[in-house]
């Protein structure tokens, strides 16, 4: 099987003419492009430079779009009445480039709000032109979520058009990303007799390999939990999401549903001690199947009943194939309903109006204000535990955490890294007042190189995690870092680095401060701090075993 890479979706951090060489360096020997020029009829120098870049990189061009309006937010020109000249003037140029490079697949996007008769006429004309170089014209189905006015949003709609054109070199472009979004049968689409080209991308994470989903849980109707490192791998609002188990970063319903389980399929889990707590309680009478690509992880903490050495993605795909081959279908069971009931009833309060601010209220405001595409980074401290308990995540890799390591100050350089990797994304670092100062000098890097992000600080003027860990010993020694009125002025620290910040005392002011910080970061292209003064000696729910987590705040039923 031959694979190529679409250099209009990947390697876009590079200039156009550098992408073929980058694709070659990454191991690809073939590339495809959307229409790579700003105009439908570029000058000869632009065309020659593009062709030279392909040839000099030592890769083949195997797919090229006819002129399109994708950069303008459109979805092609074939059926657009206002773009007839633009589309037709481009045909000889696109076919000429394809002919010089031996490319035999040209994609003619149908167009938003297309005129069907005009589309058929233009597709037939394109097919006649392409036939001169023994190339096919591809017709693609998109998804209605991202392209609501694009008429072809199913295999049938696209193949009906192809049949209506009536030319043998018009074929179906089977884009698995769009078809998956529309719930199509991908196997049937791949096997369709009109399929002439296949594009593969994760859904919903197109452009981010490895960020898609494999629906084994949905097929088998089994509840799914995550560990702290896996937060976001299943959306928090997914019907089968059952929270997180642990003695710190966990939900009440997560621990309760785990304790009622009898079989655990662990995918890539490390069984860290803050997840398991006391092993006798955690293991109980449950059966454990542990899948990990690293053999030494199997049995490292305790022996599973079945250990499987495998990439978890490949394992899930194999399981899905097996489930489908056996024709297994399941409706939601009484167990699924039980987990949903636990999730509905075993919650924690977040609606506090107290001054000083209670930490759960901060996460309520974070959840309400930032959208599901926001990237969060957070490190170690009480705020990490509160974050694991209260913060929501809906997409993979949006919640970046240092795990069980203790790198105080990690958030600022981590935020810089995420922002540089995803320059158009909203990036937020959730920090504590002590850890913030560990690598505070990296603010200068962000300011110098125009790297904007928002920092949300929970400031209790304490080494809070150490103070909390000392509770069993009735100690509170040398962990209070309060002095003067409010200790270190972190807003002034931000200003010293040429950045901005605001200090918040009232929970009613958190949202407006987040709004200001987001706009100010975008305006200045620098980090901005929202410092929230929380109650000084608050404790997170925690315990030594997952059946004995101590709560320090009144629960919803007790209010």
C-alpha cells in the first residue's frame, strides 16, 4: 500500500516550497497539495518554482486540487456561478502542472451553494482536459459540520454526481476524515467501485496525527475512565465517561464506579500510587487486563490477570475488527445506567461565593469561560489536584500535565512550547504562587519572542501541598510564605518583565478578569496573569485508599 502526505494540511509551519523536502525527510516519497497559488493562473516563474521544489525533493506529486477558494473559507469552484471564468481558466494550468510532474489525480471541489447543472458541465470539461494526460478528476464528499452549505456530504451524493457526469475518468475521493464525521460505513466507502483516491486523517483531529478516536467503548457500551495523563482522551460530557479514580486527582463518582467494577481493561496505564492508593483496595476481586507497548510496565506494580504487549491504538483497532466480525452489538446496560447515576449524584460543589475565593470556584469559571479547543498546562501542587478533580477536558492533548513528576515552574516554558507548536490556539497555564517563581525568568523569553498566553494563578501564600501532606503529623512548619499584606506581588513581577497582570479577590470578578487577560494577551502578544487570592489553608479531598477519600468541603447533598 502506498501513502503520501498532504502538504497543505501538514508541514504548514514551513514555506510552501520547503514542504516537499520536509515530507521527504519525514519518510514520504509522494505528496499532494490543495491549489498552492494565490491566483487561478500564476505566472510561469511561480509554476516553475513549485515544480522544481517537488523534483528537487525527490518526491512525486500524486494529487493536486484545481483552483479553489479554501484560503477564503470556501469549498471549491466547480459549481459556483460567480467563478466560472476562474475555474475554467485554471484547467489548463492545473493539468499542465500535473502533466509535467506525472500526477494523475486532480481534485475538483464541488463548491458551497453550488449550481448542480453548472457543476456537471464544469466537471465534464475538467475530465476532458485531464484525459489528455491520462489523469482522473476526483469528486469529494465533505462533512456537514464544517461545510454546512456544501451539497455533497455523503458517499451517495458524491457518487450520484460522478455517475451523472458520465465520464470514465471521474472518480470518488474517499476522505475518511469527512466520512467518519458523517458516520459513513468506511469499509463500504473504500470498496466502492468508483473510489479512485483515499485520504486518511484522524477524526476529529485532522492535521494532528494520533488525536482521533477508536469507538470500542461505544461498540461494547462499557464505561471509560481516564488517569490524569489521559484527561481529554474521552470528552468529559461523553455518555460513557465515568470520571477518574485516585486518592487525589479523582471524582467521587469515579472512585465509586471503579469500586463497583469487576473487570478493568487498562490501556497504557502506569498504576501510579496516587491513582491506585492502597493496592489491596484497588485490586479487590477485580480482573485486570493491562495493555502497554513497553513490556517492563506489565507487572511492574502488580501482576495483571492478562498482560498484552502492544501499541494501544493497534490493540483497539484489532478489538474493533473482532467485535464487528462477530457481529457484536450492545445497547446501554444496567451497569452503564448505574455509572450515569453515580456521575449525576456523587459530585462536589463549585458554586462557592466565599471571599477569600474557594479553589473549586476558580475551576468552575475556567470551565465556563474557555472553550474545548483551549490548551491547558499545569504542574504540581494543590492546584493540580483541584484541576484533576474539577477541570473539564473534551479533546485529546488539550490538558498537558507533568504527571507524577514535581517540576515546579514547568508551566511557563510548557506554555511557550505549546503556543509555538499551535500558534493559533488559546493557551492557558494554571499555576501556583510558589512554583510560578521557579522559572519566572522564562517570561522574558515569551516577551522577547512575542509568545502570548494566559496564566491563571491560585495564590494561597503557602507551600500548600507540603502543608497538606503534614496534616497527619499535626505539623505546619516553614511552609507559610505570607508576609506584609499579601506576600509577593506577582502582578509587579509580570510588569517587570514587560507583561501585564491583575489580582482578583472576589469570585464574581474572575470571569471579567479572564476576558481581559485573553484580550490583553492577544493585543500585546505577551503573557498575561490573572492572580486569584484563594483561602490560605484549604485542603483538597484526599486519602490513603480510594474507598476512604476525605472531603473537606460540604457536599451538594449537605448544603
